[in-house]
C-alpha cells in the first residue's frame, strides 16, 4: 500500500513537471528579475532606496490609498449589484440560467478599451445621461460622471461584476433546498432566512468574488487611465509612467512589487478575518 502510494505521488510529480517548468519560465523567473531590478541603486549597487522613496514620499502613499479605496468601492458595488443577479440565476431553470450567464459574460467578448469608450459616450458631459437629464429639466448643469473616482468605479464595476456574480451563484447552487423548508417550518420569514441560511452559506462565494474583484481592480490600468484621466492616478498607472515615460525601471519595479505585496496582504487579512470568526465552519465544510 505504501509503495503504491509513493508510486502515485512520483507519477503525479512527473506529470506536473511540464506545468511547473512553464510557470517558472513565464512567471517566477521574470518576477525574480523584476525584484532584483527594484533593488538596483543609481550606482548599480543593490539597495532599498527605491522602497524607502515610496514610504518617505506622501504622494506615493496617497496614490496607494486611492488604489485601495477604488478597489474596495468596486468590490462593494459588485457585491450589491451582483448578489441579486446571482440569486435570480439560482432560482431559474437550466435553460434560462444559461441565457443569463451568456448575457453576463458576453460583454467580455468586447475589448475593455471599446467598453470604456462606450461609457465615455454615455457618461460624458454631452453623453446620453446628461443629455436626457437636461432635456427633462432635472439638472441645470451636466453632472461630473467622468474623469473622477466615480467614473473609475463605474468602469471597474462593469468589467469585474461578472466574477462576483458567478462566484456567488456557484455557492447558491450548492445550498440544499431542504434548508429553506426547515427554516420556514421553524417560523423564519424570507428576510431572516436570507440572513441565517443564504448569506452564511454563500460566504465562500463572496470571499472568492471579493478576492478576484479586489485583486483585479488593484492591478487595473486601462480603466483608470481612460475613465479617470489625469486627475485620478492609481499605482499601476504611476508604475507604467515611471518605466515607460521616465525610464526609471528600478523605481517602477519597486512600485509594482509594493502593489503586489499590498494586494496579497489585504486579501490574506480579509480572508483570515472571515474564516476565523463566526462562520468559520462554512469554510471547513
């Protein structure tokens, strides 16, 4: 039995070698190179100067806080708008569920650049929303819906809400219908059933969706650049400017690694807080 198990482990390890080689070649080695580049000083020596510049300059700290804030607002918007859609999908039949899934995924068949330009047409000062409100006499001056944080959140929500919907829907599909019947027999109404049965059992999906949305929003470049303009700077845009415009590769590499470290730290902290508190049994089941 022991020999058979060790043989299976050896076979599995051999089968994984090609995948591990690809991951090491296209991800780990480039990341190692960028990390070493971030430690390069002005004289070519290894130093932490590029990291100390970040922590000493309040400008970069403000940029990091804005990046985190936009990520959190995007998560909140995706959760509030996506949860009802996921619940509707879970309550529909297979055919209708497939149609809804296609409608949710289909916008991602179009380039994110084209989608963002579509939002510019809709949200601009002369866009559809402002033109309609002005014609109806509901506003006197066009609303500022673009080239600010609101515009970035709208663009990120449009791009990332699909991940939140599908993650939550997956958890909803796995809930045993008899639990709702039991809750009804015990006298729980729809609201109480939602907070005592549905919400706790969908926490794994919420955590998965939150992790995806937050991570992708933290690293987003196209949407903040197009819908935020020059007034909304985020860390990926600043790193790009340092590398491509100023040719300061060491500082740009350091900013990239600080962005990666911040994202991993915040996601790990959030996951840890959720899994070790009241509903930790949900994650261990």
